């Protein structure tokens, strides 16, 4: 088999899938940034983005705009499809925004 058989993005997916499934990366662990992964693997940022999208589709990670990508809670993730995981990530974001809004409203009353 030639070295071209594995696409560069697949190498990243395989590496991180293995790290997560073997428990070396636990739920909530922040993954390196796109630029950092790009440099580490010697690939373009688009390649890293494709790999992260694949890991999200597999339910292994979730991403927060502006904050990065994180390892998903693997307990029971086998029976959760990407849509369910996306909804959970959105619920988390809404809860975080609600807490920030409550804090702002409390500070405005003082």
C-alpha cells in the first residue's frame, strides 16, 4: 500500500480517534488549535478543518466558536448521533449565555 492511501486529514482523524478511544484524551480536554495542528502535521489549515469536521461527525469532539474544539463525553456517545451531540453543544452554549446574561442583569441593578 502506498503512502498516498491515507489522506493527510485521515492521519489526524486516526491519531485523535485513537487518543480519545484509549482514554488518553478525556471529555472536556481542549484540542490544539488549527494553526498548531497544521504546523504539527505539516498540512494546510483546510486539511485540519476537514479532520476536525470528521471527528465532530463521529461524535468524538465538539467545537465552540472562538474557543476551540474539545473532546466529547464518551460515556454513551456510541448511541448518540451527530445531531444529538450538536443539540447538546447548543444547549451548553445557551446555558452559558443565560448565565452571562443573568450576571450582567444583576450587575446593572447595583
